[in-house]
């Protein structure tokens, strides 16, 4: 007993040192990492304001693109309209072209051209011939009478200098002429006269796409753009407020949760992302509530388990000090004190071992191990219990049941499972240990004939500080034994479980490869 106490105390000291080392280590390692990761703070820290600005910028970009496409389309549209207009004016002007080019005929025809020009302002129309010196001889030059187009030959000469004569008068194509008076869209035709000559008709219309009509259209479009942008900004403001109000609600409820109010319920209002976040936060709330309840249970259980041996130690120590007793009684009293001290040491050791396993500090050394020898050695450690309490420890162990494992950790698993079976062995006080070879590994079973476990509670028996409703507080143990077994077996990638039936007992088993 004394050797076991010294070993337990030594284990506690080593685990405390390991924990202290592990607590300090991350601090020194994380310090330089944290110093390197300098996050840039956003200029706009409000999600609602940032969302509103993003919506407004997006709307502005879309409207600018739309405005640009509209201007290009408008330019092409009015260009085609002007081309059709010039064709129509030329056809109208060509109607009634005189067959004889004399003063009388030209005078009558000039009045017709004046009517055409006035009806299609702004426009200029010229009738001319080409003399023997291949110079242009103007017969008629009319305009829309007072709309900024000169009725002398300056405009005509400027247009003819820039015009592709053959293309306009032979092919009948339209042509643009960039003159000092502006750009003109021209359409011409040639007409045969009675004297065997040729006269030419030329329609010249200012190519002014950006006229009053187009400017008025653009102004209306610009006004509509401003109105749409303003409405988009208002919509963006309310939309962002609507979207972020759930985040605000989450934040307020999270603060209540941090203050210990576990009755908060998060809701995503039908949005998938918010619903997923709400589910995660609700699950976290339940886990925190369970952790809080578990913490209270831990404090209650550990306090009770520690208080009981301390009370016994104090009571028997006072008896040893104050009461006269013979040698045999003194040895019995001292034995009780040592036993309760060992029980207290084992309790603290279980707590520290479980803490090491959960934090990942405990190291594993996997090697080929004969579980038959390990199981027999662990079973011998319960000889004192066999003699003192009359427990029947039966064994069914195959020879050389070899598996790959950490020997010391599996010893701890076997010790905890057998100790648990001893606590719940039932009236026949029988515990059976089986170690059986099977294909690809070894199966270990520990069976008791106690009261059994409800089927709904089979998954809960591995939880820390779990107590079966059929157990009593007189059961010796820290409540961490099965939880420690679960951690060790999980690290071994072992299959494990429990088979139980009410009134017939339980069998805890695991398989190693």
C-alpha cells in the first residue's frame, strides 16, 4: 500500500510538471506569431454602412454602364435617322427636276427646292453643272432661309473639296464631308438634260447628332438616372438595415449568453445562412449549459469524494492521538488512515490523468504486447480485494494474445474496467476477465453480474462523472475511470462498447489490432 501511494504521488507530481510545462510552452511559441499577424482595420467598421455603400456603388456602376450604352445606341440611332432623312430629302428634291437647264425652268424649280428646304430645315440644296474647264457651275443654291447655313458658294465649294464625287453621283452613296462650316451628310444624283448634258443635284444636311432633340433626350435620361440612383441608395440603406438587424439581434443575445442567460434562442428568420448560424449558436448554448451543469457536478462529486477520505483520515488520526489502544487496534487504525490516503491519492491521480488525456499531453508508445500477461498481472493487483471482500475473480485468458498497443495505458484500461466491475459485481460477487485471440487482433471482455444498465444509458456510461441510477454513493471511485478508458481506447483506434441487460449484469469489451 505504501509503495502504491508513493507511485501515485510521484505520478501526480510528474503530471503537474507536465501540465505546467504545457501551459507555459504555447505562450512562448504564440507570442512571435501573434506579433507577425497584424490585421488591417477596415476604415468603415459598420457592416450596415459598408453594405449600403457597396449597394450604392454597384447601382452607380450599373447606371453609368447603362448610360454609356444608351449614348452609343442613341448616336447610332440618330445617325441612321439622319441618313434616312437625307435620302428622303434627295428623293423629294429630285421630283420634277427640269429637263431643260435654262433661266425660266431653273427659276420655277428653285421655288420647289425652297419649299423642300424650308420643310426639312436645316438643309442646303444645290443644282450645278460642270463646264468645259471642269469647274462647278452653280445653277441653284438654296437653304432653309435663316438657320445659319450660307446661301453663297462658300459652303458648296467647301463640301465639294471634301466629297468623293464618283462615289456620291455615280454610285448613289451617302458621304460625310468635314468642312470649316461643320460636318455635312451629303446625298447626290445626276440628271440628263435635253441638250445632251448632265446636271447634278446635291443635298447637304448638317450631321448634328447632338441636336436639341438628342440633348433633351439625354437630359431626361440623366434626370431619370439621378432619380433611380437616389431610390437605389434609399433601398440599399433599408435593405442593409434589414439584413444586419439579425446580426445585431445575434450580438445582443450573445451578450446575454455571455452573462449567463442560457434561455436565449437564436433565430435566422428563414435565411439559410442565418439559420445555419442560429443552429450553431443554439447548439453552442446547449453545450455551454451542459458544461456549466457538468462543472457543478464535478465540483459536487469531487468535493464529496475528497471530503469522505479526509473525514475518515481526520477521525482515525484523532482516535490514534487521543485514545489509548493496544498494538493490534493501533495497526488497524493506521491501516484505515493509509487506505483512505491511498484512495484520496488515486482520486487526484485520476483527475490529473484525465486532464492529461483530454489535453493531448499524454504520449503513447505503441509496441507489440502480449495482452495475456498484462491481463494476468493486472488481475493479481486485486488479490487484496479478493481476500478482503470475497470477490470471485474468474479468468478466461488465451495464451500469447499479442496486439500493438501502449502497454502502460492498456494496463490502466484493464485496471479501471475490473475496478468498475468490482464496484457493481452484484450479490454473487463474481467478475470474469476474458482475453481472446481473433482474426487480426485481440478481444478483451470484463463481465459482472450486477444490476445492469438501461439501453438508453449505454452511450452515457463513458461520460465523465456519470453514475448509473442503480448505483449508490457508497461506490468507491472518482467517476473518471470509464472516461479515461474511452480516451485511451480512442487514441488506439480500438473498437469498444458495453453489452448490458437489467438484472443480469454488464460486459465491457474492447478490441485491439
